[in-house]
C-alpha cells in the first residue's frame, strides 16, 4: 500500500493544469482515438474530469492503483506530440513546453512500467497499449515489442481473450465491450509487428473465444455473435475497428500458413502443407477468397473517396479543437477508409508473394489434374505476380486521395509509411525482373507516386521511417534504372541467370530448391502435374526485399539508443 501511494503521488505531480489537460485530451480524440479506439470516449472524459475535481490528498485516497492516472498521462503525452502550431501556441501561453513535458511523462511511465503492470488492472493494459503503440509508430519497434508484450500478458491474466460469463447482463455489456477493445488492440499490434518486422506472434487463436467488437455498440444491449453482413449496416466509428480486427485474424492466418510465423509453429512449417507446392497454391487461393469476401463487407462510407475532404488543410484541422459533427465524422471515416485500404493491399502482397520465386514451364490441364482451387490454379504464378503489382499500384494511387495529405498529422502516419514502403520495394522488384516492359513502365509511374507520398510524410512528420524508407526506395529505383539502361544498350554481361529444374516431369522426381534464409520457399512435391523452375533472379530480389525491411528495423533500433 505504501509503495502504491508513493507511485501514485509521483504520477500526480506530472498532471498539468485543467486547461492544458482539456486541450490535450481534445487533441488525442481529434488525432488518435479513431485509429486505436482503446476505450469509450464518454467514460474517459467523465473520469478525468472527476479526477481533476479532487485534491492531491483525495486522489491518493480514491486511487488505490495507478492504472487510470498512468493511462491518462500517456494520453496527455500523445496529445502533446500531435498538437499543431496553433495548439502549441495555446500551450506556450500556459507556460508549457510541449517537447519537455512529453519526454518527462514518457520517461516517468517507462521507468515505473513494471510497478504499473504489477497491479494487473484493465487500465494497466491500456497504458501498455498506448505506450507501446506510440513507440511502434514513432520509430522504436524494439522498445514497443516488450512494452506491448507486458500488456498481452496482463490481458491474458485478466482473461480478456475469453468471453465473460452470461450472468449479470445488465452490468456486463459496457465492461465486455471495453475488454474486447483492449484485447483486439493487442491482437492487431501483435499481427502488425509480425507482418512488418517478422516478430513471432504471441497469441494462440485456439485459446481465444472472445467475440469481435460490435460495430453498432451502444451503451446497452447484447452484442450479436457474428456480423457477417456488416456491409448492410450503417457505418459507425467501431465499424473500422471491427473490420480491422477481422483482417488481423486473416493476416495472422497468412503469416502462419505461408510463412511459419506463429505462436504454435515456432518457425517450423507444416510438412504436409507448405512444403507441397500444390498445397501452397490451394492455401493461397482459399485465403484469397477470404480476403475478397472481407473487402465486400466494408460499408460504403469506409471506402476511399476522391471528393474534397471536410478540411482544406492541416492548419484548419488544427484550429478545430474538440471537433464533432458531420464534418468531423466524414473526416474520420475517410481516415479509417485510407487505413483499411492500405492494410488490405499490403495483405494482398503478403498473400501472393510466396509464389513469385517460381516460373511455370508447362501449364497443366486443371480438369485432368483434379484441382479445385480456382482461380489461382489456372495460372497461379502469373496471377500472383499480377496481384502483387496491382496491390502496390493501388497503394500508390491512394496518394491522390484528398485525405492522404491530412493523414500525416494523425497517429496513422507511420502506419501509412510502412505500407507505402512495402509497396515501393515490391514495385522495384517487379520492375527489375521485367525491364523495359509495359508493366515495368506502369510500375515506375507507381514508384514515382509512392516516393511523393513518402516525401510528404517526411516533410509533415519529420518521421525517421519516412526518411529512411524514401532513401531505400530511391536507391532501389536507381538500381532498376541502371538495369534498364544496360538493357537499352544491349549489355547482357552478368544478366544471364541459370535456372534450376526442381521437377523432372518425365520421371516425376523432385529436387529441393535452393532457398534464401528469409524466404523459405516450399519444396516441390506431387504427382508430375506441374512443371516449375525456380527463378533465381526473383528469389534474390525477394531476399533483398526482406533485407530492406530488416535494414529499416535495424535503423530504428540504432536510432532508439
């Protein structure tokens, strides 16, 4: 109890004045809340106002654990980060140095994080999620990973991954929805880190039976078990979080089935599945069907729009403190639509990438082969390559959306930067494989758009990720252009690639293909149906793709020290 009072007293000293707190809370809900939705806005606003109505001594008596105070302080610190020039002027009028106060709060919370999580409260999970995502989206994934890991362990101890008992329905609903918000925020973080940085996923889906969020949740009522026809429902703020959670489950299945990144597998592939190329093609086809169905379930309000957004500039947005109403609602929906579209296109690249390292020599007769995994089985390698290019080009086109210019001033800026970086590297790979082709020309136009997007993110956010990602893409683009110049000059030196035959169709013998360390390609087995050769140029390009992402992660780690 004494240690608890000491910790709470230490945190209370960091609380700013009511006027400053009000501005920063509004900033958090203007810029961040739409993206993470970790708690109910009304409950949080009511709680902090009640907290400020108490004296320091009364706070020590009321709060026996530091959970809410620590969560409140992280919200304040994130609000400080996203205060624009107009709001910074208001803070300076109150003698507040935004940078100094932000660093003071983050340093204090980080130093006492173990004490905070030891209380095992729901608020301590929220503190971990907020602190972890801040580091994750601001260039320090190496620190974000253990912080979010603490939140995951506390969440599991609180059984957030489990359904609540069905008794006490009257008082249960609000609590259940809050618990689900925390759990699915953690699930998305785990999936994002696995997808972007190759970290192992720490959640076993077989151990979870918690429902998805109710996109139509209100203060009372019972959450339906499923929402398979979401597109028929009107959009709400929670529709985005529900759809993103569903997509995170699907992305985790892609990582587990195709890449072996999972809690259960410990990096080991299923020999009866992923090591069989025909099985791999069928898996990709089925996952592709699920991904397409997910896309169909998005409400129309959450599709990217080419209309002029509700704000004309970031400066106008900064002046609208505590924004609400139809104008702000349209703005939020477009931000969420941009985030969903980027994640969807990135998932398509992730899904189809494993097949890019092979060339189809002889197309099989799918009826004779008895394959039911259409349409990929018709020409799986060509279709997967086209899907990766199409996804990357769609990502590049999002830079023309009016909302993109405003997204750089929100919590999703680094999230956007990572997805545009992935699309840029993929277009470089595809262009280098087919230089001077019409597809290569289209890819270079996409690369130009993606570099403009990264430049905008860099200028608006001073983001280390945007700067480093832009530098890597520019370097890769130069290499692509040099290769095309050699093709124009008919310089073939060093361009001939020896390919290794991985299956002798005449005898049905299979040999194991050479694989890179970061792209563990499936071993070809089967019944002589397909005739593939490994494409060493593409294998090397994909290896470089992973190395580029690794270099980006390494850059973050060194910058954090």
